[in-house]
């Protein structure tokens, strides 16, 4: 990995480099996505079946687009042989336990004058979960997207995922969906799946919100339908930043950097350290691992494109650049990681200490692994129960409560030249 001295110039160049990875910079795909989305909006199932044949090679129709109970049983039978079903159940229990602590409840505050103010919390009625297929099939993402929706109390969860040419869906995806509580699973992927969820077709019901990761076509389709439905985010490529001092284990750090670099060629892996010795040792260990691991070609391209080791003069400088980058995953491996953590403002998920590696969060710890990317951790949060509820304000005033403030409201409304607003209050206190 390249080792760079951290200064204002290098920091600026790296930040500009990382921003190039944003899906917002791939507008050349937007026209293609717009055509697909509009076709599905206008032609419904006909367009969904046509695009699935074109992109996935599968022959879909109204009779086979919905995953059947028999197909789910087949998936269980295959996965039981691997022991993965029990692992999925253990991970799901941890995820549900963590998200249950996020649950919000309606509240009301009444006063002696007869006024009642409050907030009514209501789960979304129907949510769509998109799950990638093929080589990018991640049962863990199924759990992370579905569990908080179930905890929130969503009435119906619809999942879409692309089929293989044989019309079948990844077994791990099916088992994770069943365990997490998905109501219906449709065999459709890509931009056509997002459009179907957003507008509804003869087979696929319209949803209120779409969540879940996908390729650039999926990301841009979510962007295109936003406003007609809600979405979680427009996710960019995965990223990790390790903040370390001389106490860090270089072998551990190198392994953790590569855990994200293996996702794809656009993934980002950055070490920021105050130790030149650690920087050199990590770079050496990365080379060793790259030659041992299975996704060598992806690892090499990812590190060549967006892999950096930054050597800072002080921990204050290192923390400053970590906050500027606002990484999706931030590992802190310092003498006192909890103290360092108090100075972090921007990160999707923070992992403290040398045994809190990023894959722990991806699979098993419980917090959500759907996280803000491309610097959006400066203003976005991880996927949570909050994403699957909506809040209504409650206002109830008696005459006795309204009268003392009525003149203030009238004066406020008239200052904005909204005389009908003012009149609405006035009529209640006419002689």
C-alpha cells in the first residue's frame, strides 16, 4: 500500500479522490435507468418480465415470479447441511435485541389548562427490501434490513431479489428472509425491481419505502423514485478507516483493511497512524495477505485505486482527517480507544480495540451494518428502527388554554399577511 505523509495538500487530494466514488457521479447511467423505471411504471409486469429476461436470462411470468413455500423448503434443506441456518438464527437474535432498544413510543403531555401536546408513533404500512443476487448474495444484509422493520411493527415486508438463469434465488437469501419475517419474495432485480416496488405492478404491490443495497442501476433507480416513495439512502462503495498508534498489531490492521477492500474495485481502505514503523509493517503485511487471499485481483485494484496509509504528525491531526473522511466503518486501535472515540464526530460505525474487527459488525454483534458512505456520515445515521416509523404531532387545546395566547397568534399571522390564519383564531372569541 502507498504510504503518504499527511498534510493539507495530501488530505485535500484524498478527499477529492474518495468523492469520485459517489453514485451521484455516474449520471451517464441515469438515462438508461430512467427508461427502465418509466417502462415499468407504464407497462407493469410486462416490462418487469422483459427486463428480467434481458438482464438475468430468466423466464418470468405471473405464475412463477413469487417465491413459493416449496422453494423455501428446498433452501432450508440445502442450508441445513452447512450449519448456516443456526448461525443465521444466532445473528438475527443479536440484531433484534439491539434494535429493540431503539424502539420509540407515542407520548402525551397534558397541562392543567386543558392543553394536550404529544407525538403519535406509527409504523410504515408496507416496506420493500431489495437484496442483490448472484455472486453478491448477502444473507447478512437481509437480516440487517428486515429486522429493524419487524421491530418497528411494519405490517408487510416485500422483498425483491434477482433470480439466476434457472429462475431460482440464492438459498441463503431465502432462509434469511424467512427467519427475519419477510412476507413475500419476488424474483426480480435491478432498476426494474425498484420501479416495481415504487409504482406497483399486477404482481408486485406498491410499497411506502424501499431499503437495501444494490449496484449503480439500483442506486440510481432509488434516486429516481425518491419522493414518490421514501428510500433509506443512495449507498456508495464500502469503506474502512483504521485510526491507530504504535500499540496496534500490524497483522490485525492489515487484515481489517482488506476485509473491506475485497468488496469491489471502488472500495476504500485507509490507515491513519502516528507511527511510521506501524505504517511500514502494515504495508508489508498487506502484500502477504493479498497473495494468500482468494479475491486477489479485486484486492489489488481496490488498493491501487483507493488504498492509503497516511502518517500524521500527531493524534490530533489523525483524528481531524478521520472526521473529514467520515468513513462508513471506523476502527480505533490506540492506547485508550474509548478516549479517542470521544473526539470522533463523523463515522457510520465505530469499532473500539483490537478485537472489535469490522466483520464482527457486518455479521453478528447486533448494530446495523447498513451505514452512511461517501462522507455522508457527517449528516446520516445507520439504518435503524427510526427508518420504519413515522411521527404525527398531537395538539389538543381547550378554550381556556387557547384564549391567553390568541392575540399573540393573531398578531403573528397578521405580520405574515395571512389574514385567514388570524381570522381562524378570531372567530373563536367573537362577542
